[in-house]
């Protein structure tokens, strides 16, 4: 519908102002609200079309834009296999808590496993002066939720080694190889800045990350976070297309724009006003037309409706 409206709007527009409305030359053959709708569609119709299309893509209507489910090897690449709770004892948990207290008073310890070894992670609790709300998160979702708080990690087997905040970068290569074994790596790089696919408006996603691009049929990319020992993001060719078609057109997540505030805000507000203008200038004439047509079709009084079949036939013919 948007594409058809744009086509008609361009076709009916006259740059030479060949139309005459009440003796005045006009580029548009329409008058009143329809004229404003014509001009609003010419200015904002493309963005209304891409916004509607990108919103529909959020419902995943096309299989070729869907990301394949992760394999078991990929799910267990960072953990190093199934979770093993046998190393956990009450004494070790108390020792981990004592180690965390050297940095801050822990309120909660989250258990996770990295390359077969058990660890705990603790986030600094909010100060009484900080505003609510607060939410808890597990280690796997920490990067996705953009949690930007002081934290420490402690080995469950050897808490005496002390707390740390990042794993060795070399160990992330073990995760990359285990995630897609026997698949050649096209290229890899440590990113100290966000790229077009791993990014954050608030700058809270952890950096640096290891980006590994594989030479498989789906052109898989993995972003590995050494600060929490997880695969922070997984992208395929389909999901990269979806990133532009959905987030790009629907939220204007374009690199040249989303880091330039308040420019991004002004553009979004202006396009939103344009969308409202398109909607209002089409809804009002449509409503008026429906009212006029209903008056022609529907009787004004109940008594004016023919009561017999013969009278009804004559009424219809007339």
C-alpha cells in the first residue's frame, strides 16, 4: 500500500505546475487534505514504507532471514562441556565469598563454568543513594543486558588465587576452535571499538572482544567476550541482513547516525511527525468519504425503507 501510494504520488506530481486549482497553478492535482497528504507522502512516504516493512520483518515471515539454532558444540564451547557441580562445597563457597569481600561486600554469587573449570562471579550491589530499579542476571545474559557494574570472578577450585576481571585472551581461541571445529577461519581480529554489528547506544557492551569470521556456508561470525568468558554474539549471513532491514530501517541504527546525539533524536522526531502527518491527512478524507457514501446507501429514516419485496425491488432499481 505504501509503495503504491508513492508510485501514484510521484506519477501525479507536476514539477511544471500544470494543474490549476481555483485559478492558481499547482504541482498537485488534489485540494484540501488530499493535497497535504500528497506532499507529505512525497516527503515521508519512503520512510513510512521502510518502517512498515521493517516492522513486519520483526515477525520473522521469511525463513531465509532466520538464524539457525546453535549446535551443541557451540552451546558448550565456552563452558567446556556439561556443567559439573561436584567441585562445589560449602567450604569453597565460603572461601569464594571471603575473596570477593576484598573488593566489595557480596550480596549474590553466580556460578558458571569456563572451559571445564568452575567459577563464581559477583556484581557490586547498588549503593543506598543509587536509584532503582535493579535486576539480576546470569553470566550468559550479562553482555546482552549491558550490565555496567563493578564485578569480580573467582575460581571455585582455587579461591586462594584471588579475584580477577578477565580471562586470558589466548584462552578465547580455545572457545573459537571448539565452537566450530574443523571449520576454517576466514579472518579474526580483536576489536577495541564497536563495529556495525556488535555495538551499543550507551557504550556498555564489553570491549575488547574477539571477532572470528568462519568460512562456512552460513558465513558465521562470533564475538567472544574475555571479560566474562562467553560468546557475546553470534551472527550469520541471514542475521546480518536482518540487522540492516529491521534495526537499520526501524530504529535508524546506522553507524553514521546512532552515535551522533542529539542528531539521531531530531531525525527520529522529524520522521515521526511526518508519519503522523501522512496518517492524519489520509484518515480525515477517508472518514469524510465514508460518511458521504453511507448517507447515499443507508436510509435517513426507518420509515423510508420499503416494507415489501416488490417495493424493495423498485427501490433498488430506482
